[in-house]
C-alpha cells in the first residue's frame, strides 16, 4: 500500500470533515491548486478513484509542470488496475532521488490539512508588529509552509499560507555552503525583478538581510539568502531542495508580492512554529516588554547602576569598562532625562531564549535631544531578559539637537 494511501486511511472522520470544509473554502485561505489536492485526498480516502483521477487531471490541466500530480495519477491508475505495490511504482527506479523528493512533498502537502493552525491561537515568534509593518511572514520548515500575517492593531492575524521549500539540510545555517536555511528573524531588503535574474529564480527574488547583526556576532557566515521562485518548467520543488534559500512556486511568489514592502516586511524562519493560546501569547509579550520598560525607567530615573544591569554580562564584557563608565557619566551628569518609545515590534527567535525588539527612541534631556531607530537583541540570563546586542539603525527621519 502506498504512503499516499496510508496517509489517507489514517485520517479520522472528524479530520476528513475538516479537510472537506477546508478544501471547499480555500479561495479565502490558500491557492486553488491546494484545494484540489485536498479534494483528491478526500476522494482517495473515500475510495473514489475516478473522482480522484478527475481532480488530478484538473490539477495537471492547471499546472502541466506540477510533477507530483503526475506521480499521483500514475499511482491511481496502477491502483485502479490492481497493480500498485508502493508509492511511486509508476516511476522508474533510476529516478529514486526525485521520487523521494516528491514523496516528501506529498506528505507535507497532505498533512497541511491535518495540522492547520487553530484560528484562536497566535504564533509564538511574532509578539508585536509596528504600525509601519502591515504584514509579516513566518516560514515553518517542518511543515513546509510560509504563513502571511496581517497587522491587526499590533497583533498578527493569519490570512494566507503557501507551500515553501528550504535548504537541503534543513535550517539553522552556520556556515557558507552548509546547504541550510537560516533560522531567526530577518528583514526583506529589496526586490530583484525577473528581468535582472536568470530563469532559475523564476518570477523574481527578495533578498534577506542574512547574516544579520546576531549572526555576525555568533560567527555565522554565508550570503545570498533569498525568497524566490522556480524555473519556468517547474511548478514546485521538494520541501528540502535549495542551497539555503526559501523557494515558492511562481504563482505563489506573484501573490505574495502584494504583502511585501522591502525594509518594512519582517520574516521569521523557524524549524517548527508553535501556536499559543491568547493568554499565553499575551504573557510572553508582556514579559519581554516589561524588560524594555524597566530599561527605560532606570534611564529616566538617572539610575546608572540598574540601567547597566539591564545589559547581559557578555554584552558588558564585549563593550568593555570604558563603555560602561561613559554610560554612567552620561546618565548621572544629567539633571533630567525623558524617553519616549514608539513603533515597537517584537519577535521571538525559535530558540525561545532570544528576542528582537525594534523601536523608535525619542530622547530628551537638559543637554541633548534626539530621535533614533534602535534594535535590541534580548537574551534570558538568570531568568531575566537582558540586552545582549544593541544597534542604532539608519533612519532618514532621525534628528539630533544639542542644547
């Protein structure tokens, strides 16, 4: 019996109903081709071979380059003739590597309908979006899905998801040539149009800012990590097929372009996404934002020692005694300091032990006023969130005034 048939037969009646409803409503949730895959799954489970074949033929008519559809059709035809021994029996033995990739694609595409996010839950990695971030992306390598979230008053609301391929060796990139996709929080920096690319990248490409500041600090190397399409003769690639990039089908790439604004759209890449109940999600967000508020309060209260204690030991060791002494003097020599924070976004790294805060800092004192865009990487240390890396970001709107 094939892997495909084993998957369908393991589905409970309740799950089957979920798949039926999902495939009927996918015009609001996923590409129509995926809805046909879901319908094919339901037909196979119900032993409706002719209906399944009809759906596969529709898929092939829509996408003649969708290789998985041909494999499923071959299996269905052999099953109908009673001659199917295993998944992919219709393919030749010399095509084993390609067959394994298609087998993996079949699994994740079909399991997508058994492992849908609960509408009442929120992604653990996206804890707050700034007003300027209309959308955010979250790549789940294990599920081979790229989720699109809309900013709903700072909270991520799931609106779409797409099948996506990652590096051949999975995620957690550490070095050049390791064939892994980075794991962490990144920004899409620009868009490279199809006219400036070879056919390999399909509909276009969005470069990511890998390696970012944290990668550089950790010694992670490599370059050229993009979100891009596929060659014109290919519909999709296996779940693990790239040299480290995130790869979408060309129609999906064209759709997702509407949600991406370079330098404004964040993308989180995780081995596997965790979805939290709203109460747990709010608690996780509050825990980290309280650390930011405490840092701000210590600065405003001119409390240099507590302010410096908001930084991790590693940060202070790297910065050196001179940095700490300079900060201490700058604080205690002021008569007053006021800090305003705006445009705050908050993301949690997949490790759960590292958070990224982006915000606009409005600083005002009796001696200096300025506006700066900042990024903090906060790490858990002694059960407290402390600043492990601090960066000032280029911002055309930043101003400074010496009084």
